[in-house]
């Protein structure tokens, strides 16, 4: 077993890694590591964590090359990566709420892989993160286990996102998506290449690197079209539109959203089509093209209704009401605002209902609506705001305060 430990990234190992490399039980792996440490062949780094001394590394590699067949070495490395994938899967499941399907699935996994709590899983992830990232990098670099390398990167990405959130793990995620891109390019996998470029573009865009994000998205679009995959093609088109919207280039944003809409309609994807209509309504409104915006919002409302998306339907109605105000149709706007508030009441989203009730009350005041109705709407808004106070999400980005702005829906 000792010579196999040099296959672990940086010679850093624990009982799980040792058992995977040697193909033995975790208990036997732990016992072997303790024995090697007692003889000075390993250095303890922390509870259950060991390190191959640098002075022994070249000697052990020499013995490994002399005594193990290449196929056996590759098999041991594959077992190690597979074990890491399973541990990361368990780590991600541990981040889910108690009683959730994920936690039930975690309870059914072998005991050595399970985590007792989300905190324990997060602590393990942070402690092993440098080793796991190095394992992924080496797996991609050698190119012998590309499928396992991609699975490891995916599992690490999911675990990091579950415990830290996308923003908190952005630095690590960027490097991991670049590893996926390397594999996809080497093996000529256009769908995976497009997905990696889209993920990198999302991270660039989130960090304010709009030009880099645009370049990533356009490269992703080329790869997606080459693969003939409609999902990644649609996502790339939509993402390009989103970046032009960030740049406040409303004409180009509408152009790219329009292309994405055509694709969604051709696929009869009602939910995605509704989202595209809403985004078109938003950018046409920003451009002052309120007639176009009104048509877009009406189409979004119709698509949401057919798709059974009640929150989306309420938001789309609020967008249509705002466009009607801007086109000089106050009576229609008042009626549509009332419909939006009523639709929000039935969708089970207290925060949305309160928000739309507040906007509808403001519209009543502006447009000369019934004061009694306005007061009732304000009471509803205050009640909803109080009930939802403990469920407040992150501070909205610019433009998200308007319930009709569905850029992120």
C-alpha cells in the first residue's frame, strides 16, 4: 500500500484514499496508515490526515514503477478518483435540509461515506479542498481518465456550490470549469465545451467582466451550434442578450433575445418562451418602445398561463400594466394592475403578492383609481411584508425591484 500512496495528490492521504488505492476496507486502510506513521514512513498532518515525506516520495515512485504494472497503477488511480466522487456526492447531500430526499439518500450510503451534519461535511470539504482540486487537475493533465476527471470536477462543483454558494465559490469554480473546458477541447466534445464556456461566462459576468463574458458566450454559441444541441444554443443566445442588456445596448439585447425566442418557440418550450417574452418586454421598455413592450408582456402572460406558471403570470400582468400606463391607457392599466394583484394572491408567494399589491396601490393613486381599493391593497402589502420579513433574500441587483423586470426569472 505504501508505494501506492504517492498516487494521492501531493502525497496527502487519509483512510478513505488509502482504502481506495489499495482496494481494501476503510478500517484496514486506517490501520495501515497508523502503522506506517509509527515507523516514520508517514507524517501526521491532523486527525486522520497523513503526508508522504518528501524524502521518500522518489523512492516510493521508483518502487511503484518497478513492482506495479501500468494497468494496476491506473486502476488504483481510478479507484481513488471514484471514491472522491462518492465522498463529494455525500458531502453535497449533507448540505440539504433535514428530512429532504437528499438526506434520506445520504442515510442509505455506506457508513464510512456519510456525514453526520452539514457542518461536518463543510469542514471536510474545506480541509480536503486543495487536495481535491489538485486531484482534478492531475486527472485532466494526464488525460488517461477523462470521464472520471469530468465526474470529479462536476461533483466538486456541486459540493462547493451547495456549501458556499456560487458567489462564495467563484474562484474555485472558475478553475474547475477551465479544467472541464480543457477535457472537452482535447476530446472534441462540443456540448461539454459549450457548457463550460457558458459557466465561465456566467462567472465573468457576475464579476463585472462583461467583455470577457460576451466572448465566452459567443464561443459557446459556436460550439453549441456545431453540436446541434438546442438547450445550450438557447442558453448561449439568451446569455448574449443578457450581457448586451447589462451594457444597456437595448437594440442588440432585443435582437439576441428575439433569436432565443424563435428557438424556444420552435421547441414548444412554453416556460422558456415566456421568459424570453418577458426579457423582450423589459428591454423594449428600457428603450422607450412601449408598444412593443406591451405586446411582449401580453405574450409572456399568455405563455405563463398556458404553462401553469402563476407567479410568472402575475409578474407578466404587472409588466403589461406598466406598459399600458406608458402608452396613455390609464383605465386599462388600472384593470391590469388589479388582475396582477389578484393573480399574485392565488400563487402562494406572500412576498410577490405584497410587492404587486404595493405597486398596484401606487398605480391607483397615480391614475385616479378607487381610494378604497388603494387602501385595501396597501393593507395587503403591509401584511405580506410583515409575514415575509424573516424570509428576505439577497439585495436585488439594479432593475430587480420592479416586479415586471423578469430578467432573472
